[in-house]
């Protein structure tokens, strides 16, 4: 059972929502998984979903699942594009991965309206502006 599993403490892993420009100069937003550790992580599963309220009505997005066999040390992977139309709800990324035989698990939640221009910072690993959640 899940309560019997020893999930290690997650360190050195972050999720970022970052912006760049496409060929026509339009802003494009993507979600990235960053591994700041000096070692790779393996069998990485990222489940994403959005949920919240809009004009008093409950809103839910589909649950998307992404699998990466390996994320190298001091590197990142693009998880998925994200539409600014859902920045007003919670955007959750549940990350599970292995280091050796030990499983690690953490939920990263970008709360409503936290993804906005005034919260952008420079994310050096990505060389982009974005919101970093670690």
C-alpha cells in the first residue's frame, strides 16, 4: 500500500513555467522539469492537471501523463506547452522518479494567477524568463 512505501525527500528538482518567442515573435509558454542534482534521475513520470473556479463554476482540465526514461544531471526536459488561458486556476505537476532503487515523489502546484509577468525571474538553466517552483 502507498502508506508503506518510503518516498525519499525530493531535493534538487524543480518545475518551471517559462516563456519564449516563436518564429513570429508571439509569446509561447512551456512547462519544464529541471534536475539540478549532480546525478541523473530515471523513470520519471509527470502527471499534470488544472483545477479551480471560473465565474463561480468549477473548472478541470484533462490529466496528462508524461514519461521520461532519464533526465541527466544539471539538465532539463520540456514537459508540455501550457495555455495562458488556464493561468487563473491551479496548475499541478506531480513528479515521481527513481534514483537507483529509491522512489521519490513530489507535487508542485502553481496557484491561481501566480504565473504572470510581474513574477517572472531569469531561470539560468533554461536561459529564459519564467516562474520557478522547487
